[in-house]
């Protein structure tokens, strides 16, 4: 017997309770997330859209005049030197502007500029130079060519692929050798031919056909396939290990457009304390326009005009309040970081204390999600350098000596160990684990491997140089 179920659809209203953020709260969260560079854009946009907001020229002027603690200390030191001439006792404003001008003028030669300079020396044909320019402009951060020769030909409307290959080979032999390679094998083979010409044929064979086995140190298998001895393969392997798989690694400086603008600055004062400054340099200072604020009480206004002014006034007050709350939240979080990480700021780079969002949220009386939004894409300028705020948040690793240590500190110590190791006998992950075990720290070998890989450090057999 077969039963058929009859299904019927219908519409019905259901009441559901769920939290909905008010517009003011949504705006506050959006402003909290923004770094200082984007915050300036939002403020300027709000100034254009809301007539009740205006620039506070007086506060902006005073902000430019107030010296930073470093400038003030420099100025005070100058005034304490009684034997200095009046010309040497210039005010801190002129001193600061001169330093800024020097920073603007100073400019390092970029990798692209260096390659274009070499291209001008090697190529005189205008068409070849255009091809070379396009190749150089299509390099990845590691120095590899991101487009094919066919795409370059199509972009320049050229039918001769051999001409593009010719220019590409010229560039690949520029300094750094192997630049503009299309894959790692081509990169290593170019370097092999340039640096080890006498053994380049066997080396290129190994790179082309047995690179994976080489990474696993399977010298016997490679020797058998290439009809040579394992000792010879091992000798060539040491040469290949000395090559650079990322040709642009040591040549590409930070571009001018990539300078980090920290949201918070931490200064160390003469009393061994730390002063926290929320950066507003270059950010417009705003206030509510008093004329429009008083206009709301005028009797000759229509209801529509009065409601418009009230709405804009409310929006202006909420916007200014959101900016103030952003500054207060960042200050509270930074103050907690300063209290917890004093040893780090004093120069003990391996002594980062474990911190979590939950710890900070509980201490400053904010929600954990608020702390997460506040530290998003924010940077702190400290006496030890500029760091993302997330740098100071890390998990705890058990230690019999100090209770627990930060995973960030462990990573930094692993990096330091490998940088100072004997390159002829590099440390294995097991040896690094034993090092931490001697310090009575609970650290699994797979954790050491994970941290090493996150630092983009090769395993010991690929770091060995003889």
C-alpha cells in the first residue's frame, strides 16, 4: 500500500527578536575599524556632506605647534647648553621642518629603476626598449614575470615572439641574476649558468628533471638516473642550494606609497615611563558650526528646515563622539599593552607576554569584538620600531620556569637561533625542540616546524652551506 502525503504552502507572520544596531552605533564601529590614513578621508567626506560640521582651524594650528616629546626634549637640551650661540638655538619648529625636508628628498633607487637603467645601457632599439619596459613593469614581488610572452605581444601588437624572448633573456641576465624568470626552475638554471659555468650542464639537468628529489636529498636515485655518482650529485646540490629562488628578495625596498602611518606613538620619557599619543597629524580637527546650531531656534524656520538642521546636528554630534570614542578605545588598549609588555619595550625582544583579546576586553571594560575591531590594521610606533597592534597578541606556551611564554617570543627566538647557527651544520627542528626543552619549555617538534614555516625559513638540509 502506498501513501501520498499532501503538502501545502502558506504565508505566515512570525515575530523574531534579534539585535539591530542603531545608525550611531554602526557609524561608531565603522570609524573604530579605520586606520588613520582612511580616517582622514572619512572626515573630509563628512565635512562636505554635513553643513553643521566645520574645520576647527584654531585646534589644527595648535596641534601643529605642539611639539612631540622627542622634539621638546631636543629643544630643552639645546637651551641647557649655555655656550651655544643664538643661531644654534633655533626653535623646534624650524628644526622639525628641516628634518622633514631631508626625509622627503632622500630616495633609494628602486628595483624597477635599477632594471630600467641597465636596460638603457644594453638596448638602443626603441621597440626593444618598450618590450623591456613592459616586462619590468609586470614583475611580481619576488621578481618573477607575471605575464606570458604572448600577452606582451598582444599588448604591444607585435607578431614576433622571438623578439620578446630575446629582450626577456637580456633582462634575465641583469642584476639580480634570474630576474623576470617565469618559474623557479628557469630562475635557478639562469643563475646556475651564470655562477657555475663549468658544471652548469649537470646542474641544469638536476634542476629541470629532479628538483623535487633534490629537496628530499635522494642523491642515490638522482645519480642512478643521470649515470653519475652520489658524491657528484651532492656537490652540485650544494651549489644549487646557494642560489636565490626569489631574485627580488634583497633588492626591492619599500615603495614610497607603502609607508606605514602609525595610529599610536609610544614615547619613553626621562622618568622611565611611557607616554601614549594618539596620532592626529594630518587629520582635520572638526567642530559644530555655531551659526547653524543657533539657527535652529529662529522662529522664521519652516518645520522641514528645522527638522533638517536637527538631523544634521544629531549626525554631527554622533560623528564627533565616534571620533572621541575611537581615540579613547585605542588609548585604553595601548595602555594595557604598555603595562603588559614593558620588558619588550625595554629591549628584551624575546620577552613578549602572552595576551588575548579576552584579557584586554575584560580589563578595559569593552566587548571582545570591539577590541578586535580597534586593533584591525592599526600600527604602533614604539621605541623598538613600528609594529602592528596584532603583533602583541599571541597564545601562551607552557614553561616550567616562568609559567607561560608568548608564541610570538618563541618565534622570534627560533628566528634568532637560525640566523646565528653554523651554516655548515644548521639546526634541525629536533635540535631546536631540545633547546627549548633545556629551558623547561613544553614545545612539540611539529610546533617548531609550524613556527619555522610561518617564518618562511627552509628546513635544515636546505640551509646547509659548505
